[in-house]
C-alpha cells in the first residue's frame, strides 16, 4: 500500500479547523502537525494528538511534512507561502492566495521556477456539480455560449459587522464572496479580458461596499454580468442554492444562468433548457436535469492535493490560477473606484 501523505495545517481558525478534520478523516493523508501560535491552536493539536508548533520554522526543523495547507489570516499567506517554497514543500494556500498582486507574482514565479507544486484553495471547482456543468458546456449541447449571469444576494445580520475589519476597506462582499464566483466563472468560461463595475454602500454607510454590479468580458467573446449584495434578503447565492455548507439554508433556486445558441443551463440545479424541435421563442421547452453524486469539495480538494504531491496529476487550481482570479477582483475594485472599464490585457 502507498503510505499516506504527511500534511501539516497552518492556522487553526474556522477554515483551518475544517481542513484539520478532513485531513484526519482522509485515508490518503496523515496529519502530522498544526502550526498556530495561539492557545486555541495548541489546544486543538493536543486534542487530536498531533505535534504543535508556533512557527513554520520550528515545524520544518522538527517534523518536515510532505505538504502544507496554509489557512492563516490573508495578510500572512505570502510569508507562509514563501517559507514553504524555500523549504521545497508543496503548499495549498487558502483563497485569496495573497493580498498583494505584486507579491503574488513573485510567489507564483518562484514556485514555477523551483518546480514546487503551489495550489489555491478555490475548493468549489472540485464540487461534482461544477465538474458536470463544465462537461455540459464543453460537450457543445448548449451550442455557442453567449452570456452568463451570476448572483450573490443574501443578508448578513448586523452582528456580523461587530468585527471591525469587516466594515473597513479590504473586506466587503466583492473581495470576500464574489472572488469565489469569479473563480467559478473563469473555470467554466476561461480568462477575463475586461470588467466594468459600480459599487454602493447606501444602507450601512461603511467604508466598504455592500452592493456591486459588474460587466464581464471574456477572452472567448462571452459576455457576463455579476451582481453581489450582502444587504438584501434573497435566496440567490451559492451558499443558499448548493447545500455545500450545512450552515446555510438550502433553496431550490439558481445562482448562475448560462445561455447558449442551442440551450441554457442553470446552476446548481443543472437544469438544461432546450427546444426539442425548431429553436424559437414561440416553441415549447424541454427541460433535462443532469444527475450527479454529491461529495464534499473540501474532501476532494485534499485528495487531489495528495495526488499532486505524489506526482500523479497537475493541480486543478494552481497558484497561477488563484492569482489570475485575484487580478480580476482587483480590476473590479479599480473599475468601481475610477468609474470606467478596466482591461486586464
């Protein structure tokens, strides 16, 4: 039998705890260390029976893993990423891969130059529903894809903003939430060449946006719209439609609508709408729903990390891919600030 891949988790916050649980439950992996300077991190390590270290350097000196999952605060991602690459250790970095585009370029270039696998934690690409949607799109059943609409509409209660950084620049639903949807759209439709965005903070008046609308131009000619708001009571978001995270109520609504010359697709339902005969707005529709087997994408992401470390396959979401998604979000913010179209090419 192939021995399990030895993994360490850096950061024992909300997402770090989920990674710790999934690594412990995964036969392909073995959790060998938790790195977190807080008493909470030390306590979790003791509870699950693995070594605890306060810094990456301490861990590498005492218990070098085969790979690391970096789930530390966003502003520490770059430092931890460089530490892993300098040690020649493959790393999966939670999204956003960095908080600075220039530093991200240096990080990705270093990984590529050294040949050390660098992955980004955009786990939604691993969701079987996303995999099936991509298959349908690439099969040609929808014809030529012309347009996509993505929505992230929900209401974050006032106590959510009791944490001060959530009211300040650098937070907000564009950076914290829409980044997931932009990554999904890039996975389904390819590179983005330009965006134009508007933002509003009309309800709460915080320093950060609460609503934004974006026009998206893809390299292949597809046009898209995305709208995001954390100030409306609504069921149209990934959280409310996929059931991926049990913390949120699940509805039977859609968060993405994809339109092609021969049919349209809603996500996550995977309902495909076509005209069975002549294509016309006067003709009846036929609706077919694709079937999938639900699996936790965080679990699938860890399994893929293990295969990447073993050299069995390339990353589904490389460091470069994570950086390109972040560049789109950066362009959205610059477009909203300047009030004009921003090109990414």
